[in-house]
C-alpha cells in the first residue's frame, strides 16, 4: 500500500512544481513504516538517530504537504500540537485523546457514522470527510487524578450537576 501512497504524494508534489526530495522521502518512510500517531518532534528524533540530515522546518513543511495531499491525517492534541498518522484509503477511524498523557485511542462506531450521514442528508450536505475527536482522561490516567471517583459516584445517583462538556475539536 505504501507504493500507492508514495505515487499519490509524488503526483501531488509534481502538480505544485515540487520534487520528492530525499528529505521528503525520509519523512514519508518514517510515517508509513507503521501505524502510529507521531508528533513532529518525534519524527525529528527518529530521523536524526538514523543519521538523516533534516531540519525541523523541513519536517513541518513536509507534514503540511502530506496532510494536504490526503495521505496523512492529523489529530489535534494540544492548543498548538498535532499528531500525525498515515491513512489507508477506504479505512476510517475516530479518536479519543487523553488530556493528561496525550495518548490517542482509535475507535470506530457504526452508529456514530450512520448518524453523521443522517445529519448530512437532513442538511442536503455531501460529506467528503470528517474528523471526530473526544478529549478526556484515559483509563491509565484516571486513577492518578483522584477526582473522577467522586464524579462517578455523583453521576451514578443522577442528581449531581454534570460538568459542562468541552466542545469537540475538529
Ligand atoms: Zn492518559
Ligand atoms: Zn488514528
């Protein structure tokens, strides 16, 4: 599948008068080596350990190009931080993002997918893509926080006021 994506990326670059340089190729290879959610600086460290001479600016620029070409997706984890992942054509998943440790969990829920289609239909809207992200505290981080236990008891009785939900970041 990697060859297909490489072809897409090369064509995308050609249309913009750009070339698949050794640096761009290195970023592509690192991202497509396995399915993970990488931060740009992680890619920088990995490439440097492989003795690739590459600047942080080049990595950021290449990531922008990869996202724009549609073969790499990104998940917002902080105000100014993203994680990047390779995308497989025809495959789709959404994300749960932990505010404490930054862990990114993937999920696929047919009911949510169908509901989104229904909403689009209602508005006469042709959906091309979507990204659904929920922010919260992951299972590993919840015990460390202390507070959630009290909140759980409160919601179990159904009487407690719920904290306002944070808006979903798209
Ligand atoms: Zn966590
Ligand atoms: Zn993902």
